[in-house]
C-alpha cells in the first residue's frame, strides 16, 4: 500500500512540476516590453517651449490606430523647435488658463512651439469642432482630442486617454521643409 501511495505521489509531483513549467512559460514571455516598447509615463520635452520659429505653423492633426498603440500626428510647416507632453490632473489653455474638458481616465497636455495661425492672424489649423479636433471613435486608448488654441506662438492640445499609460514623442522630417511631431500612447503596460 505504501508503495502504491508513494508511486501516486511521485506522479502527482511530476505532473505538478510539468504544469508549473507550462504555466511558467507565459510569465517569461510577458516579462519583455509590450510590442517591443520600453516607454514610460514621465514628461517628454524638446527645447524649452519658447514660441515657435516664425513661419513654422501647425497645419493638421490626425489620429491613427496601430496594433500596440494609438497615434496622434501634428503636421508642421517647418522643423519642430519644441514641445512638452505630460500627464496632468487637468489640461488648461495657454493665456486664459481655462480648463479643457476631456473624457478619459487620464489626461495628456500637449504643448507645441508652433502657432495655429500665421503672422496676419489667419488660421493655419482650425478644426470644425475644437472639443473633438480628431475623431477617435473606436480607438483602444484615445478617448478625446481637444484643441486648446494658440497663445504667443505656443499651441495647446488636450488628449484624454483610457488610463495613465506609457507614451513616446518623436519628430519626423518632411514632407518638404516641414515636420511631423508624433505622440504614441500604448494600449497597456508591460
């Protein structure tokens, strides 16, 4: 009887180790960055957000959905000279200090060193609905994009997201002499 019990226990322990091995494999796989991302949620900045270079204007803002993140693209007529993107308790418009209402569990303040109007005051970017500057219906992470306006050559946007998630900011040259500032927000943490 003891021999039978011992054989059964060895089988249970061996089976348990096999199950632990199988269950342990996915944990190893998830220890790597999500989709190769190694982003964080701390502020990202280029320059010191002084007013943009005269002649460098914001012309368009658009969104995109990717497998691992949602993307916001800001089209500029010249090189990106500065930005600051950070999570805040509430996004406010430059100049007035008025809060920008946003949907979502967390809010990114996006400040560009580029105006949304030319030197004559003519808009270079003027969305039909400032509260819904980009349609993000169906996006995984984005909840709302709001245009906060331009004040003294600095333009503000509020981005409502599902939760405080990792993000990155970078600049691409072109088209022509212009540039694109990109804000990607991950769908989840690692």
